[in-house]
C-alpha cells in the first residue's frame, strides 16, 4: 500500500483498512482522550494479514484503552512532583529532563505520558518558558546532563534544535545532552544533515536514546538514519518497553537487542510498562518480566543485555528490577526500593 500521509484519526484508520468500520465509534471515543498518529513508515510496516501484528499493536488504538484500572494514574512516573519550572523535571541531583515539546510523530498506545502529549497536550514551550528553563539549568551547577524528552524532541526543526543546543553550549557545567526519540525509526528521513548538524551545535557530548520495541522497526531506512547520527560522532543507546503482545518473548527480545548492537546502538533500558491510564492490556506481572529477562542471560552476548527497570509510581525514580530491589509481598503487591533505599508499594499487573 502506498501511504504518503500520517494517519491521525479513527476515520483515517478505517480508510487505510487498519480497523473495521464497526470499531470506528469506540475508537473515536479513544481518540477523544488520547492522540492518534502513525507515520507512513510505520503504516507501511504493519502486516495486515497478521491480527497480532506487533507494530499495529503499538500504534493502532484499541477499545481496551477505555478501561481504566484503579491503580492507573494520569502522571504515572510523577513528573509533576519534581517540576520546579515549566518544562523541567529535576528528579535526580545530576540531571534534568527538558520537555520542550509535547507532540510526537507517532502516539504509542502504551505511552506513560499519554495524558500530556498530543495536539491537545501541554504544547511546546514558548520563548519565555524556554528561557526560564535555561535559567534554571544555569542556576544549578550540579546539573551535569540535560535530557530532552517530551513528546519527541526530534520533531522540532533543525533551527529550533540548534537554538536549544547553542543555549546549552553556554552552560559550562552541562557536559552531556541526551535526546529520547523515536524519530530515527518512525520517520527516518527526518534525520538529515541539517538535523545532525543541529544536534552537534553545542560542542557537548550528545547521546541519542532510541525507542524501539520490536526488531521489525529497525528497517533499512531506520538503520541508515542511526548510522548518520553515529558516523557524525553521536553516541546511541536504546530504550524499549516490555509489552504484552509485542515483545514479551525471550526470542523476540533477543532479536531486538542483537539488532541494536549490530547497528551500534548499545542496549540500555528495558522498561517495565508504567501504570498509564488504559494500558492494562499491555502490562505483564513483574514475575513474568523477570522470567523473560532472565532467559536473555547466557543466550545473547553481554553487549546485548539491557537493564530491566521500573519507574516507581509517584516520582521516586527508577529502580533496577532485581531480587534485592523488588520483592513480592503476601498481599499480591510488591515492595520496591528506590535509589535512596526507601520502600514503596507496587500493585500487581491485574
Ligand atoms: S514517542 Fe514517547 S512520548 Fe511520544 S507517544 Fe511514544 S512513548 Fe509517548
């Protein structure tokens, strides 16, 4: 199928043959709450003959998203609790998130910030808010790393990205700038010489953390986009989410992690899915996750091993999912310890 435009509504999905007309009404209800977008690259990648296609499952909305479970939260990882100024999240001493933009080229159905992103989301920081964010970073000498996330920061034009990088260039204590993005996979042509030059404009060390969850996302075009970044001196790491029906299988995960290493993207984070509203159909239990991840050990090279992590609800930060940090309790919940050693309760998957 020759797809040239992004799909952004239930009608678009019906027209593209990705959902049945009978499902349109339910999906309009989903769309009223959570943004929809598929890029042409992702639409082309969907295997319409496979009812369980892992690409479709990530991006095509589902009526199951209308089921909100009691443990789910609008702000599952607690960004708001650590936001001193608009667009900044300062959760750990040495680094901040800078959320310059709240739109994405695709909207992942399991997104942890689904209540904040999208055309109806928190929008793009205006010039005054950006200045306040830079002033905050400048005023906190302990900030060693700035992580641009969102939304997807690489939707910004090269000119806007260059402005951000040039502003950060003036802040001597910031040594590392990291971008979290899906763009090299979902819109690889956007990674052109102008964008690469813009990312390098600060003269700082730049990392790009690529979000991909299935090896089929790493198309020839996506691999070439990553190569353009890496060949320009930008380091790349991966982040994936462990998702029921997408990659909850050791063979599928192993293929993804090996492909990352083959294209010089070091596997970094494998996230346990967050408690985002309407995403219960993607979540597995921590025990299931540990069983899958344990089956990667020995099966694939140490280079290919990601760190399996859980973002503790409420803004307490990430913890590695291991026997010493995450323990089952008698009541069906888990006890999870944060990086300070404090204990928190985590609910079961279902
Ligand atoms: S690209 Fe990231 S921020 Fe955007 S919808 Fe997907 S997970 Fe959420």
